[in-house]
C-alpha cells in the first residue's frame, strides 16, 4: 500500500505547510499577480538538474517522404469527352474575344519527384499564340480566306483590308499576301503606308506566298512546354477553334509528350495519369480520351459557330 | 464538389432556356463599365448568357463592348422568318448570309445587317435590370425554360443542405474563436495592469 501512504504524506504536507513569510494583502487576485510574487512550491522530481526539464518533450512525428507525386484514384471521377468539355467551356467563356481566350491542357504524370523532367518545344498544327497578329491578303470569301481565318488570321480580305489600312486601322503586325492577290495589292497603292512599318509583302521577305499555312506557322513559331511538379501545362487552342482543330492540337501535343516520356532512361519511369482541359477562366474537365459528344442534344457542328 | 456545383449552376437557373430553331444569332452591345445604365447588360452577360449558351451551343452569342460609356446598350435578336421565301423575292439585294463578327472588347464587332429572310428584334437594355432583359428575351423569342431533372434536384438539395450545415458550423466555430479571443484580450489587459502596478511599486 505504498501509494496510499505517499498520498497521505503529501496531504499532510499541504495542510501543515505554513507560508515562509506572511503575504502582503493586496486587492489583486492571486492568479493575476506576476509569477515572481507568488511563492513557488517545488517538489522533488527525477530531473532536477536545472534548465526547463519539467517541460515535456514533444515528439514531432516525421512526415513520410513520398518519392513520387501523389496520384488519386480515378474510378469515381467524372470524365468528359472533348466535345462535352468544349460545350461547357464555350458556355463559361461566352462573349469573350475568341483569339485572346485559350483552351489549356494540363497533363498529370505518374512520376518521381526527382530526376529528369520533360521539356521540349512543339509546333502545333494550329498555332495558339496571339501576340503575332497576322493579316492575310487573299480573294474575299474564297476557300483561301476561310483557311486563313481558321489558321488564326485577324484580318482577311482584299479591298476591305486595303480600305482599313488607308484609314489607319491596322490591327496586325504581320502581313501576308497570297500570290493570287498580288495584282490587287499593287493596284491598291498602299505601299507608302505599309513600307515604313515594314509590313509590305514581298517575295524577298517570303511574305508573298502560295503556301499560307506554312508561312503563317513559320511566323508564329513554336510553343515551349515543361514539366513542373509532375504536370505539363500548355495553351492548346484558341476559344474560336473547332473541335477538330483542338483535337488535332491535343493529339500532336500528347504524341510529343509520350515520345518524350519514352526517351527518358529506364530508371525514371513516367506514366500518364490524367489529362485536364480548361480555359482561361473556366473550370477544369478531366478528359476520357473520347471525341464525340455523349448525349444526343449536341452535335459537333454546334461547336463550330462564332463565339 | 465545387466543380459539380459550378456545372449544376450553369445547367440550371435563370437563363437556362432552349431557343426555338428560328433564332439564328444574338448580338449584344454595351459599354465596358457599369456606369450610365450599363449594369443590367453586364450582369445579364455574366450571369444569364452562359446558361443560354450552354443550352444553345450552336447559336452565336456575340458581345461587343465599347469604350464609350454614354452610348446605347442594345440586344439584337436575329430571327429567321418561316415565310422567308415570300419576302426574298421582294428585295433581292439582301445577301443570303451576312458574316457574324467575333466578340470584341474594342467595340469593332458592330451588329451585322440581317441576312435574307432574317428580321431583327431589338431590346434597348439601358437602365434595365438583368432579370427584365431575360424576361423580354424569353418573351420575344418564345424560348422554353429548362427545368432541373429529378437527379439534379437531389444534387442541388444536397448542396443546399451542405450550405446550411456550413452556416451552422461557421456560427459554432465563430462563437468558439470569439470566446478565445475575448479571454486572450482579458488576460493581456490584466497582464498589462499587473506590469504597471509592479512598475509603480
């Protein structure tokens, strides 16, 4: 019964103990007094050799260090086909200029945190950048004009474009002329306006061309992408793109990512985890790899209208 | 959960309506900022137009925002008439289709002229509330509002319950945090008082 005696002894000590000296009677309650004024009662403890040993040492649990980025279970994830995701994103971005708003893609990888990262340049089939604003001189409302517009030209036409230039309404910084419209360009007499700006199309600067696609793509250049925190992000299209254009861009990009993944040495395996499509101010949609709309209420042609 | 909520709110709510097939395009023109009666159109564009666009993905909805704050705010609804052929013979200079401009923030995408067989219904949106704009759009086009499906109704109820529970929880936590703050303030004040007393001694 050692514990009882110990308890009794401590009780006895409490009752018998007299203060070392009478305390000054003050109006301030005891607990509010500064700690120096209250008489400290110390009991013997096992560790009494100075310092702050009565503070219990907190055991800080060491976090488990993961070597790979976290990847989640995707079984309950809502995933969308490209056209369904585009329908939502076009609704979220309604009324915004279709060349400045972009579709963006984030490719999440199953990969280690250390080791080499994916980093490359890609020339997409339909260029996305808009800081180069290209105007194309070609016959009005021709298939060429349509092609130029789909490739991202900001202004297309013949007489309408010349008229805009004469009025000083120049919204482009690159000008291309198709060979078919060469005569019209010479007749239009805009050399004095375009020459000082360095915009006058000529064969010497390769801006007088028959291959609109090649010339425009050369002007726009390539996009750079790199992996950060296990995710590769890239602007994949303009809001005005058709589903087919976006799909082509996405396929080209995914192909490039896959070849890059395979080129990395065997000790650092990278696998595809998730592909998420979003837009400049829209939510993200996890893609399921399909293209066609899932319901009957939507047709692909619906997503080709002007934004 | 948040994405679900976002998608639910774009499918349902004011503006979720299916336009009849004779509506070919919608053009809106208003100023960049809300001053001088441009708040209603702005709100309509932000709150209701995405829903309308979701349910009518094929209909071009063009927003042309201009710098001039004092200008008009108009909505042009292009409707293809059923008896288009009869009108078409009357004036042959009207083109079969007119190009629809892209949305613009520089005011360059003015409303296109109506094509052959199209008529334009114009709503002057200046000083109008977005709800009034929506109501007049629906009455002029005879659009059919979309109601949530039973499944969506259940999801919306779940989200609403979550929201209400969040309010309750927030109040509870706020109470606790306030009490802790009050006690800390009292202790600090008392400590200050004690320190000043000690300094005076």
